[in-house]
């Protein structure tokens, strides 16, 4: 049976995520996923592409709070819910510009700046935040959070197994799934079957494909230590180049949730609709 074998939430874009057994879905994606963003003083988004120390900061959520953790420092706790009194900042994520996000305050900014060794601030998606999905296959009213491309990313265990086998033959060490910062991990399908799915149902939620995920240098970063190597990009480049964008190497597929509410759970069957 093809089913959901893993479900991951990344509360803060490019900080470390964590696994959950179930997740609610709203209009922007998985509730709690990438609703916070680290920005530079000009409001530009920061990621592990340039700040590898972001991999060393854990981000966890409960019903009321976001907790940030790094070895050697006390935890930083930030409210999850919108703050009517928060200062609004204009921030950007790739081509999405002038996004209005809530500043999470000086204490969080100081903590993160020390942890990451770069001046930065933490912002939150609140009522003023609205970010349309800019992928060509998205509908005009579909929105997302602070992710690169769309609300969800799906990968499969078989795809990772095939990649790691090729990495071994290439003289490298296998990589773990967290390198790809995926939300949905699927088992019981052939390698790269996720490339072919147009619409799928997982539990109560229907998803539609937005296109392949072109991978970047973040995949070469150890998600516990921040150490950077050459895999899996070196091996992906040998067999996963995009036919239309030859500079891109793909792993996984971006999805948008057609269902704007519902729950998905580890163990749910995956039904291919189209």
C-alpha cells in the first residue's frame, strides 16, 4: 500500500524542523509550518544557503508557543498567535515582495542574532500577511507561507533509496531525508513516482502538483551540525537534471492543498487521483 510514512513541520523557514504524527491543514498549508521567517535588517529572507548555522537552531511549537533552541544558550520562547500590537515589517521571499509580517520583538531578534552570528530579526505571518503561490500551475486565489515555492513538498522513501545507492556507487556517503526539508514522505511506491502525480489524496486532504522541486546547496548541509559537503547535489546532477531547465536538478515535487481544511496522519493511504 502506498501511504504516508513521514510528516515534518518546519516552524521557521530554514531552521531545523521536527516530525509529527498528524497535522491540520489550512489555506496556507500545514498549520505551524513555515509561519515564521528570519530576515536581515532590510527585510530580506535568510536561509541556510548563506547562513549554515541556521541548521543548528531547533524550532518547536506547541499550542501557544514557538521555542527556539541552540546548544549552550537558554531557550527562546515566542508566542505563536498573531499580536495586534506587533510592528509590521515589509519582508521578501524570492519574487514575493512587500509581504507584511509581524515583528516578534527585540528579545527574539537579539537571541537569533547571537545564535546565528549575523544581525537579523524574527517575523511571523499574521492577519496582514498574504502571499499568493506564484507557480504557473497555481490558481489565482491560492496562498502559501514562507516556503520557497508552495505549501507542501512531497518525496518518497524509494527515491531516497535510489539516490543513496547511486551516491554509494559514486564513492560518497548516503544522506538522510531531512536534507530535503520535505513535509510529506511516501512509502510503497516506485522511485520518483511522485514526479508523475498530478493530484493525490492523503487522509482528508487533496493535493495538486505544482511541479518539481529544484534542489540547492541546502541539501549538502548536515541538518544537525551545519557542516557542508558535495552530496547529494553531485550525484543528483548525473541523473536528475530538468529537461527544460538544464541547470536545475530535481528531487521531490511541490504541492498545493486543494482542500483548505482537514487532517493528515502518518499511516494514511495515498490515493493517486490523476
